[in-house]
C-alpha cells in the first residue's frame, strides 16, 4: 500500500483479534505502532517489533478521557506525531430487548460509542495542526442491518457511522479523512461468545462465503483505507463480510 511507511498508527483494542491483526499488517507496511488496550498488549508489541518497526504498548481505557489523553501524550512523546487512529476497541453484552438491562446498555455505549468520541477528540488537535490524518473506526454488519440480541451494540455500530460521516463533512477541508470498516462475523474471541447452535444454524447459513472471516481480512481493509491509495475516500463504510448482507 502507498504511503504507510514510517506512519505512526494508534490502534485501540490491539491486544487481540482484529486489532492485533491490524497492528501486524501496518507493521508489515513499515508503520510504527501504538498498541493501546485495556488488556496486556506486550505480545502484540513483540510480534510487531519482530517486523523491524517501532512499537509501544500503552494501557488504555477508552471510556476514560484522562486515560485517552495520557495515551495520546505518550504517543507524541515517543513518536512526535500521530498519522492514523484506528478506533477498534469494542465489547458486546448481548440480550434480547425484553431482557436488556440499563447497565448492559450503558457499558456497550460507553466503550463502543463514547470511546470512539474520546479517542478521536484526543488526536484531532495534532492532526489538525499537521493538516493530515486518518481516523478509521470498526463498525459492523450489525450496525448496518441490526441483529437479534444486540440492541445496544447495533446502536453503537450505527452511531459510529454517523459520527464518521459528520467528521468527514467537517474536516475534509483540513486534509483529514474518516472512514469505517463494517466487518461481518470474524473469527475472534467476540464471536466465541455466540451460542454454538445460533452461530451454526442461524448465522453461518446466511453467509454466502460459508465461513467466518479472518481478522487479517479486516486488517487489509484498514491498511487500504489508511493508505494514499484511498486518498479520495472519505466518509464511507467499507463492508468486509463475505456477502452476508446481500
Ligand atoms: N440470529 C438469529 N437468531 C438468533 C440469534 C441471531 N443472532 N440469536 C438468537 N437467535 C434465536 C435463537 O436461535 C433462538 O431461536 P429458537 O427459539 O428458534 O431456538 C431464539 O433466538 C432465542 O434465543 P435464545 O434461546 O438463545 O435466547 P436467550 O434469551 O437465552 O439468549 C442471546 C439471547 C443472548 C441474544 C443469545 O441467543 C445470543 O447470544 N445470540 C447471539 C447474538 C449475536 O448474534 N451476537 C453477535 C456477537 S459477535 C458480534 O457482535 C460481532 C459483530 O459485529 C458481528
Ligand atoms: P476482541 O474481543 O478480540 O478485541 C477487542 C479488544 O478491545 C480487546 O483486546 C479488549 O481488551 C479491547 N477493549 C475492550 N474494552 C476496552 C476499553 N474500555 N478500553 C480499551 N480497550 C478495550 O474482539 P474483536 O472481534 O477483535 O473486536 C474488535 C472490534 O471489531 C470491536 O469493535 C468489535 O465490535 C468489532 N467487530 C468485530 C466483529 C467480529 O465478528 N469479531 C465483527 C464486526 C465488528
């Protein structure tokens, strides 16, 4: 991909799953990586370092603005700039609407929606000053089409699309780009929580590709959208879902 070498890329939720695969893909493209996660990200950092680029782990809680500010400050102290933010940290707390608690609603909104606000707000002053930057956010097929048992999650994954489109309209003139990737069902810890019968009999049978996606297939979409190959792509949502939305 064009233009990713020596870029500084913050990836939230990079200790595992899609975030970890994305860190490794950007490292292969020659970018330096900030692994920002609530969980321990040192394993990701070590694998990134093996690819010959620089990387740091910063413990981050995206719901806490002070933690987010500290993570961005550490990034600037270490690398002097931030070129790309990938808002990828996310959680599920699934329940049918009739059983959905206010606590499960709040928890998912705080991480998946407010967390995206917090992280984007913290990098913006730097990107606006340097007149360049890319913010990518992990939405979901569930944000676009809804899903049984996912009222809270669907609201957040649709919400980040609205935020992304608004930011593109506000700040394209400043040289900034904002896009979402909407994965289908991807083989990570998150999908392991789906009851086996539901996954096999209700979800996978509707995926024309006939399989779960791999985290690396989402990482490739992020790499493309962050690269100069995508420099006229702004405010869009790229579905990577094995055609399960057709
Ligand atoms: N799609 C279609 N049908 C579903 C479904 C789904 N996602 N989830 C549940 N159902 C069906 C069940 O098969 C069951 O059908 P039958 O009555 O015909 O057997 C019915 O709905 C009720 O389900 P449960 O008996 O499991 O009800 P419950 O109240 O015990 O549990 C639940 C409800 C917590 C939502 C549980 O069913 C569940 O976890 N479902 C999976 C939800 C899901 O798809 N989550 C995606 C997580 S991965 C992710 O979110 C990443 C991403 O972006 C794609
Ligand atoms: P995952 O559970 O492997 O990774 C999520 C990461 O986010 C974890 O490392 C976790 O520690 C981190 N995290 C959670 N809360 C945090 C917080 N408050 N602060 C900082 N980090 C936090 O799951 P996966 O699948 O890799 O998920 C990554 C993103 O992709 C999520 O936003 C998810 O909603 C989204 N997604 C996943 C799909 C899938 O099928 N796996 C499909 C569509 C979207």
